[in-house]
C-alpha cells in the first residue's frame, strides 16, 4: 500500500488523512516515478530513473523509448510497460501514452517526460 501522489503532493482526505492506493494504481504510480526521473538525478538512489531519449520522430525511436522505460521499471517485479504513442513537444519534453500491466490488470495514462 502506498500514499497517492498528485502533482508531487500527497493526496489527503477532507479529514487530513492520506489517501492510500494499492494494486494496479500503486504499481502505476511507482512506474511514473521510475520513468519521470532522469537516471542518476535522484541523490539517494543513482540507479533510479530513465536514460533520456530526445528523438521520437519515428517508430524505431519510439521503440527505443519503450526499451529505456522498460529498463527503468525493472525493479518493479511483475510490471510490464508498453508505449502506445509518443511525440516530442516544442519544449523538448516527450508526451507519451503508456499502458502498465500487473497481475492481470492494466492501466493506461498519458505522461509528459521532462528529463
């Protein structure tokens, strides 16, 4: 069980207690953390994160992105990640939709990667 995070902050109930998540929601949140951090950018765990990808202009580059994202989530046992689409934004970030599968459940969401 994990605390739900939204925009970098804990989500709290009206009572001030944290909202907890588990299952596919928890795994999806863990995946987002792993792929959103540039590898080596987290001071307390230099292995956490993803190697930056700067070009997603073709199918080959999107598959390279998918491979790097999959590598980043290796510590999450049993989780699978698939990139449904990706394109580079004007500011150099990458907008992508991913699907995460875990224990016969799946969750899809759009992510903006800013390494």
